[in-house]
C-alpha cells in the first residue's frame, strides 16, 4: 500500500544523530553541522560511487588557502544560524540498491572520513593515500568494526532504507525524495579581498524527486 513519499535525507540525518550519540568512535561528530543530500546516479549500475563526504575547509580546518597570486576562500554556510562544515551526497538509486548491510557500512564509511577534530577537514593518514591510509583493508576493517557496534547499539529495523531497496521503497511510499544540494566550492579571490559573504543554502523544500 502506497503511504506517501519517503524522505531519505531526513532518515539518514536521524541515523547519523544516533550514531554520534551511541557509538564512541563517532562521538566527535556534530550531526547538526552536516548536510545530507541526494543526487541521481548516471546509470542504474551497482558499480560506482555510492556516497561521498565533502569537507568545507582546507587541511587542518583552514578556511583560506593562499598561493602566490590568489587566495581561495571557503564560503560560510549556515542553516538556521548553525555553520555547516560537511555535506554528504548519496547517489540514487545506487546507494539503495546495495545489500542492506552495505548501506549502513557506506554511511559509516563516509562519517569515518570526517576529521576526529571535526574542524571541516577530512581524516588524514600518513603515506601516499592520504584519505584511506596505506592499506585500504585497514580502513575498511575499521568501518566494519564501527558498523558492528552500531548494529548492537541502535534499533536499525526502524529505518526503512536499511530494510528495503529503491524499488521496495517506491512501492511502499510512492517516491523517494531528499534534499538536493549544490556542489559547494571555495572562491578564488585576490589576497587583499574582503572576507567572503555567507553562501546561500537550498531550503528544505528543494528536493530531488525520484520514482521507481
């Protein structure tokens, strides 16, 4: 029976809140300073990017990066007065077409990319692969360990997106919806320019509507 549209980004945001509250490895995360959005994948193939965490600061949490001739400045993004430091994009329907355990692990994977200092930068490792470490298996092992903790601490059965794939959600609710975010990027300005003005943020009413 169709009940109405299903808001994926609202549900993911709530699960992120519970993960930060109940899983010690993610306790540094401030859910209210993360935006969640959806984007339509270019194909229905299960192979490709499922989700992506975007940092809104440079290395070490710096807002500005200066080169010889230019300064790059991240915009100040606020939602209801709260400054946003990260946003995560989920690619549909691919994200929802993963096996259910992998949907949780994808979310944990993206949250694990967030710096332990929660300063707008990503978690960084030594070695050639700065964002996954010298061994991808080690990174994935940490994600699996954290996901297992989440499975013990949170009633995941209440989250429909962890129980049903894209087609199942559309059959049940009629449509899958979510916030559609622009891709934020630093502005290039002259080194002596004034501080950048706050960037506009799409309102919650701007949604990407997907049907099965």
